[in-house]
C-alpha cells in the first residue's frame, strides 16, 4: 500500500510544496497531508484506506455529500454528450435562470470557471461601470488570488503569516483600500475622505477565510447606505456562502434583518457547480450590460459554462431547492457545533462556536471574534493539537484555524455523535 508520506514525497518533487493549493499542505498544523483516494456521502478515504468524517466537503460545494445519485446520473449523462464545446448550450441558460430565481438582487449572470475569476471580473466590471479606480476590501476577507484583491487577505495567506503576496507590485494595489472588518467608524471616515473615488466595496458578509466571522447588522447597514450615497457598487462575495448558508445566500440572511437590503453585484461559486469548476458573477441588467459583447468591459473564458459542470450544478440546485432541505441542514449543523461546544465545556476548554445553514466555525477563545485581529488572538496552538487529535480519530477538519467548516445533508446523527465523542477525547488527550 502506498502511504500518505510516500505520496507527499513524490508530490514535493514535482509540485511546489507538494500541493496545488497552499492550505492543503498542512503547513499551519504540521504533519503530512492526507491524499484522498475516494469519497462517498459524508466520508472520504485516504491513500492508506483510512476513513474520515468529512467537514471540508471540497471547501463547501459538497452540500449533498459526495456522490449523490441524482448528481452522478446528471454528470454521467452529460459526459456522454461531450466534455466541452466552446459554444452556447441550453444548460447555461437553465443554470443562470436557476440562480436568478433564488437571488432577487441578480437579474443577469455571467458564468466562469472559478471563484477567483468571478471576483476579478466583478471588480473589473465595477470599475468599468463607475469609471473609478479605488476599491475597498476588508482585512481577513479572501476574494481569490487576483492581484488587486490579494492584500491582507485571509485563508492561505493568514496561514503563512503574509499580509500580501510576493509578485504583486505596489502600483497594482495602490487603489485597494483595506479596512477593518466590522469597523463602522473607519468605514464612515474612508467614505467621507474618498467616497467619490471608490468604484466598489467587496465583502464576505459571513467571512469563511478567517474561520467563521459575521458582519454585524449595523456594519452592513452603514455599508449599503454609504455605497448608495457615493455611487459605489456593493459586491457580496458569496463564493462560500451562496446557496450554502441559505437558499438565497448570505444576502437573504441580511435582507431579513435590514428592510429592502440587497447588494449591487454578487459573486458565486462552489455549491452552484456541485463540486465541478464553475462560478458566476451577476447583478442588475443595467450593470451587466456593460460586459462584452454588449459593453466595453471585456471578459471571456474558454471553459465558461462547461456542459458537464453546468449539469452537475443544475442537479445540485434541484436537490437543495426541495422543501425542508435547509431546515434539516441547519439543524444538523447546529447539532454539530453544539457537540463541539459541549465537549469543550466537559473538558474545561474554552470554545465558542457559530453557524448558519450548512457552514460553521469554532474558536479556542472566550468570545466570538469580530475581525481579523481578534481571530489572530485566538489559541492557534490549541487548535493545531485539536486538529491532529480529531484527524487521528477519523474526523477531517480544515487544516488551519482560519477556515470555516461545512456540514452536508449526508451527515447522520451517528456521524455527529461520533464527532462530539472524538472532540471530547481530543480535548482531554
């Protein structure tokens, strides 16, 4: 049997760091990455055939669990019809219609292949529409690895302790304003000084790349108010949260708390592709008509709207729009985090948790963090020990304390009970 260690040694010889996305490298937590050989339902198996309860779910898209029969059938049928055409298909229209039907702020969408591509394109469109250069993002929010957005981002960059990335020239990010998450006063000061130069503000309303941190209602309310007043576009990055925290995404959660609330543009990924490389960005017709071939803002992609990916996404959306799906998913997620919290209390270890829909987070701290600096002040070493304790007991969590986790419809009560039991042992160990 080939071991994880052997595969990692081979990988490091031919792939930088042995991985094709940095957080997979286990650099934050130490040890050897698990090389996954197969997955089914709520479980994944590594190269040594050890089974794990999976709370990563390919970083969010596997909301139904791995290998859902209806999704498999749709993908298999699509494969027989062809892998890629480089031409329009009916399924592209159907997927766009399915997204628009659930997200009232979106009237048109453009399909792309990755969250990074979607975020980058939305940013370009916002600048093209407004004729302005400056953009606002927040510390700890990650919107893909486009140069202009790779400043004080979370996720893999937080893991390695870099505030930005080498290879990003200062002149490229000179128009990127980075503010503290949930800081209303700083937001007001920035718009007072530079509001008429700001093209857009990009926000993860429930941040998933500094673990799980919510934007406060006063913060989102003020953000909407200031963008409207100064003519800047408010972009909700829903790559993680879209169709994951609720059927209408994070914006639907805030719309229930803020009368009339909606963003100007939205960025989607992960769940809408069901695990295939697929993402999208959208907004009003007035904004989207500025895209080529109608308008002057250029964006293109050879594999955009791939027929296999759209089949996977449509089949996934068909399942999650069934009555009662999100209520059941949210109940499982709440039970999961309650188990972690109860294990902490029983072990005498301070743990705080939060969740929405099928997305969750937990921190080794006495109170939930509200921004990046507060996340950085939580107990990283305790998390690292806990991560390995859980891994040894067959529970696969994100290998960095800066990542949110995900529960799927395939997780059972037995899985949740096993997770709590493993947590208690790991905390006492």
